[in-house]
C-alpha cells in the first residue's frame, strides 16, 4: 500500500511538471509585444516625432498592408498602375527591407531593457524531484520540492528566500519517516564596493538610455529615409521628363527633316544642310533611346526599394512635377544663424551625442568603484518544522533537517585590482573620446546646416535663371523657324536652336527638382521635418519662414555646445 501511494504521488508530480512546462508561444509573442510597445510609448515623447510606422509584424505571419499601428495607409495602385508620391512613401515605410531592419532594431533594444529590468524585479524559482535514495545502511523513498524568490535591491543587497517541502518513507535505517518543511532566507548587503545606488542601477540606467537613443535614432532615420525616397521619386520624374522631352525633340526633327527635304527637292536648300538635319535626327533618336533606358533602369531600382516585384509595371504621376514647379514660387526665409539655433535644439542625433558623454562619465564612476575593497554583510536563516528526514539537494542523499542561523562579514581586500585599474583607465579614455565625438557632431551639424542654406539659396537662383533661359530658348526656336521660311536663317541655326531649347527645358526641370530636394534636405538637416502617420512629411516650425541673407555664426560658435542644447 505504501509503495502504491508513492507511485501515485510520483505520477501526479510528473504530470504536473509536464503540464507546467507547456508554453503558449502565441501568447508569449503577444505579451512581449505588449511589454515592448509599452516601453517605447512610455519613452517616446512628442518632440521626437509621431508615434507611427515603428511596429513590426509577428514572425511567420503574413504582412498586412497597414502601419501595424492601427493606421490604414493607401498603397493600392490605380487600375492604370500610376504610382503616386504618397503611395511610394507608404510602400517604402511598409515594405522596405532596410526600414524593417530599423524597426526590428528598435524592438530588440526595448527587449534588452526588459531583460535589464527583470534583474531588479522579484524572480521566482522552484522545482522538485522524487525517487529512491540510499545512504550507507539507510534506504528510503520520497519526494522533494521547493519554491522561492530572489531579488537584487537598489542598495546592492541580494535577497533570497525559499520554502522546501519533502516527504520521506524510510524502508530501512534509523531515520524517521514523514513530512518536513524547511524555510530558508539569505541576505547579502555590500557595505563598500557595489553599495552605491548609482553603481548598482547602472545596467538598468544604461538600458533605459539605450532605448531612448534608439528611438531618437529611429526618428532620425525616418527623416533621412523619407527624404531619400522622395528625392528618388523626384529624380525619376526628372528622368521621365527628360525622356519625354527627348521624344518630342526627335519628333520635331522628323517633321523638320520632312519640311527641309521638300525645300531641298525644290532647290531652295543645299544638300549638305539636309544631311546635317538627317544626322541630328539620328542623334536625337539615339539620345531618346538612351533616356528611355536610363529611366527604366532607375525605375527598376526604385521598385526594389519599395519591394515591388520586378515584373510589376508602374508609371509615375507626372502631375507631381507640375505641382512641384508651381511650389518653387514660394520662398524660405531664415538666416543661417537662426537655422543653426533651431538645429541645435531639434537634432536628435546631437542629443544622443551629448547624453553619451554623461554615460561615459558614469562608466568612469563605476570603474572607480570596482577598485575599492569589498565588504559584505551576510545574514542566513534555515529553520524546519520538525526533525525529520528529507531528500537533500544532491540526488540520492538523505539528511536530517535542523535549524541554522548565521550573521557575518565577508571581506575582500583590494590586493589585486589590476584588471579593475586597467578598466578604470579605459573608462577615462572612453570619456575623453565621447567628448571629442560630441564636439565633432556639433561642428558637423553646423556645417551641414550652412551647406543646406547655401544649397537652397543657390538652387532657387539657378531655377530663376534656367526658367528664364528656357523661355528665351523657346522664343529663339520660334524665331529661327520663322526666319527659315523666309530664307533669312540657315538649317544650322534652326538645329542649334532646337538643341538649346531641349537643354534649357531639361535644365529648368533639373533646377526645380534640385530646389525641391534642397528644401527637403534643409528641413531634414535642421531636424524640423515631421513624419506623418502615412509616411509623408510636413515642415515643422519653419513652414512659413524663408531663406534670407547669410548671417555670421560666430556668436553661436563661441557658446558652449552643451549649454546650447540644454537651453
């Protein structure tokens, strides 16, 4: 009867163990997602940007055509397969592989914070075993189980407590059968090295700051990514416009050649001028074919960025080019000094560089603490309900339970701290390097803003020049054609006018594209670009200001960079 009871207990224990080890994997993913996104939303401030386009799909599940934020985005192409600019940006922020990697990196960084937090939380543990035990002349059968909790406190104290329960049926020997309960508690409190709250919490502090840095990096990446996608779309519009212009130019020369051929047959045009027109016609056709090839190759590369299949045919929305040209009439008005001031307050990567200097300074303090002597206060308590027999922690060993109390000090003198001293020196060098890196980032941002201001100003003036040049070229073409009819101009004059008109039209479009991209990069470099939930962008506080004459930045350069950021 006794052995049947033992067998029943063992089977029940095995069943409970198997049932307890089963894990709902889908529930695990849901819980991790909830915890990660709660951390991100808690750390993400409105000043960093809109909370969108950062969630990742569940592994192995089909990717829905959404933002994973509950924000629907329009990425379906029209029946004519016209790819608009908003659709291109939405497709990129949803399907682009590099963008997906950035979202995953943000997720993984928040996961690291969960791991770091867990170290300072109450951590439960438990287990058990059962079977036969043999100790010299003693034999017994029974089971052992324990359940406890451990925690690292901010003071550096390590606290653990557990309750062990055992049942033993002695077959032979002088041990007593029965049920025993043992309660154990242990506290280890550092008094010197590792006792400061700042030192103990360093891993958690760094994990929290890493999450903040990654959110800033992600938002900075979004601005750079959206700028590159829109710029690539604009360049595609330019290439398509050049291809259309090349086709129109070729058709014009075909018509012109037919007219000149009639004049040559009538004896009103020398044959060598007709041959000149024929050569230009053939060259125009070759240029048209090359422009078609360049446009299609660039479009294929752009589709790859949007994760559109290579066999999917798409065309661009050329209305976007007309709207872009109309928008060039609006100016940006802001001095370089004002732009630099806004940049220093808005650029997220500069904030990261400044905060990493503080991280390096804390690492110096942590390394200095590790050189000190170690003195720990240790308290231990082990009490039992009755003097009975239980399985020991070592398999197959029997022991009698008993009460045990301890209180003592543990000292580790700093006789050999070579590794800690070298780590301290490395930390000091790392701090100096971070300060240098911050200063370099600070200076680089000022140069970027100055360059962006000059680009906007230069692109604007060049667009005005190229637009006027295009008008003059068009008028010259009309005049030379009219003069040719009255034999007051030769064929070479007309052909040169046509070529110049083609170059002027292309140059005007290129100048408009350059100006639009320069404005994009200006908002990106000043940090005022706002990314909307659908992936598109809007200007921040510079939406109604324009670029004026440059103002010296000496007053900014003389100030402390960190003070500027703090203000």
